[in-house]
């Protein structure tokens, strides 16, 4: 979190002008600074996913109006920042702004007799109409820029009135303007006389500019970017919030965490709950106890069902509905509410987003993590082997997330035999910094894998020699990085008779020291001589 920040970072020091334009059309985007975002001809509605930079954008616009001299493009007298999360039930936006500006409307009674309910209603209507008239006249005469931040953060009980008042402002204000920010998926109204802009992710050049400004030393910024480029979560840094978090970690510790799973968890937690909590925002689900943790578990289940039933990374409505139908009952969600539930998740988290007529996860690495999270909590690994064989990357992350990585690794090693699974699995496990307790059992599992390069099943794989070399290379690196050498030595103590050639050793198992081998372990196998430890 930002509490870890060693030194303050003024917005002006690190701000990078972002690109705005139509949704999902980066080729039609335009880089706009604060002046370019000023709503001169019409009101502006800025949409973005969580962490895209909406609040930062509106702060920057406010600072520009407050500190820059007016010109032909900027004639605003002053900017008024309104955080919509602060509007209380029953007030509405117009009354909230009027109260902020100390505009008080009171109608003197014409009689001292008690008013009937009908008369009280008419009086309140007259007060509201007068308040609106006075406020609009004040705003227009001073040419005020209203910065309305976070429609998606507005309290649910106040949202209806706020939306009505925004629609009224859109037609009543001509010399004054407003700029409104909202999460994608949360804008449920049409707004007249307005232009909608979507915030696009940072590109490579913008990311480098941000890093240079953050660290202040080009060499350190380049080292940070090079370290991020080596990680599987490198695709997440297009969001300013995620990029900022990684910069904070790097600034604090001088390196990125050893295990990428820590970053996945941090980012997902940030998007689901932490960022809102730090800003004191409460998002209420229409589905009862469907809070951030339940959303994470639900998204993990959805990721699993999509990964095991569909190829690719984008999904049609029918594919999402299928995955939803598989998961909804477990989470107590209505079977017919798939569209509403998915829209709520898009609005509240930004992890699952609509792109045109399809859905996709905002980042592939986060989708893999969510799917792995589901796998790691699934009790029947062997029963899911036919599906896991298609998901080597997710299985590798699940191994790291598992409460017992040794046992999870053992279940995979005793179930899946194909080199096409093990090469990407081992490669990803190395990237994920998988570690194991030193045991004879895990040493046996490594030997079992080493024998795959010489097994009959591998002989039938096209280009077997290339596969075998790549496989052994990945296995060698895992043994070195995960400190499995001692476990290998423990495993070799179980073997008796051996047949040794120049390239390989044929081992005939003869258990010793009273340790019983797993029932599925082969009675004889062949491994390259380099895996001998005697």
C-alpha cells in the first residue's frame, strides 16, 4: 500500500499525460494534458477501469484551473472538486453543492398555522426549485468548472438523486461545465451535451517516462523496468495504480518480491478491496454477502471453467453464461442473473472487462493466477488430470500457492506423463520461484520426471530429442533454483542394482532403509547419468 512509500511523491513530479479516446481503440486515442481535458464545448465524462488514473486525472485538471492563468481555451473562474462518495442520502448533488457553497434557501411562512402534508410537499418543491435556480445562476456567473469525481463511488442510497442532478446540470449549464469520472460498467445513465472519453492503458514509452520521474535516476528506472520485464506480471503495468505499487515496492526494498504470486495476490487484493478501503469507499453488492473475498473466489471458479472448456482469452456471452451456470449455485447467485453479476464485477473490480461484444480478463497473468487459486483449493487433483494437462502454467502457479507444494508436485508427477505438459510447467515453476521441503519423496518425484526423457511415451512424441533436451534443461534449472539436490541424494539411497552405460543409468528399484516407495512409482526406470548423485 501507499503506507510503504519512503518519501512523498508530488503529483506534478510523476504525472504522465495519458491517452484518451473511444473504448478499445488505442489507435484512435489522443494524448491529452489537463488543458486538453477541459470541457469547453461540452461536458466531459471520463471512464476507466480501477487504477486507470481517473482520480489523478481530475486532480490534475483542478490544479491546472487553480494555478494557470485563464486563456482562450480556459475561461473558468475556478474549479470546484466534488467527491461524490461524500453526498449523503436525500441530499442530491445540487443541494450538496449549494450547502458546500453556503447557499441557503428558506421560504418565510405566510401563515402561522401548521402546514398540511400536501402544503409541506409543495413548500419543499419550491425550496428545491429556488435552490437550483440560485445555484445555477451562481455557477454560470462565475464560470465554474465542476469536477465530479467517482460516480461509481456514490453511496447507493444517494445514487438516484445524484444521477438525476447530473442530467439536469448537463442541460442547465452552458458557461459552466462539469467533468465527471466513473468506472467502466457503472455509468447507467445517458448524459446530454457531453463527450465520453475512455482512459487507455499506459504504453511502453509512457511507462518508461513514469519510471524515470518516479526514481529520478535513469539507471535505477531502467533496472526496475528490466526486472519487471523478466516477470510474468509484466502485462499488468499499463495501469498507473499497478505501476505505482511496483515502484513503491522497488523503492522500499530495492528489488521485486521473489515469488510473483505475491504480486498477483497484491494486485487482485488492491483492485478488489484495499484501494477502496484506503480511500474510505464502500461498494455495496446487490447480492447480499457477495463481497470482495467472495468475488475473488467466484472469479477463480469462472477462470477455471473458462480455461478448461474454451481456448483463447476472449469469451462470448454464451461462454461466460456457461461458466457462470457452473459456478453460481456454489456462491448463492441467481441462475438467471449472469449479465448483472458480471457487470457488477466489472464495475467493482475491473478484473473481468467487456471488450466490444466479448469479455476478457484485464490481464492474462491475473487470469492464470485466479485459475491457479481455484486449482490449489481443489481436493481431487488426479480426477482433474485430463484438464490440468492443458494448463501447465496455471498448474505451476497452483503448486506455489498450495498449502503443501511437495504433495501437489507429487500428485502431478504421479499422474501426468507427457513432455508437452512438463516443459512449460517446469519453466513457469522456475519463474514462480517454486520451493520444496527437502524430502526423499520429492527426490523420487524428480527422478520420475527425469526418466520421462527416456520413456516409451516420450519416444512417440514428434521431435523427441528437441523436447527431451528442452525438458532436461528446465529440470536441471529447477533442481538448481529450488535446491532439490539434497532430496535427489536422499532418493538415490533407495536404489540397489543398477546398469550403467555411457549416457544413462538403468535403475532397478530395491527399496532400502525401510522406506516404502509410492505404489505408482516404476519398478525400473532410465535416467541420464547427470542425475546420479553418488
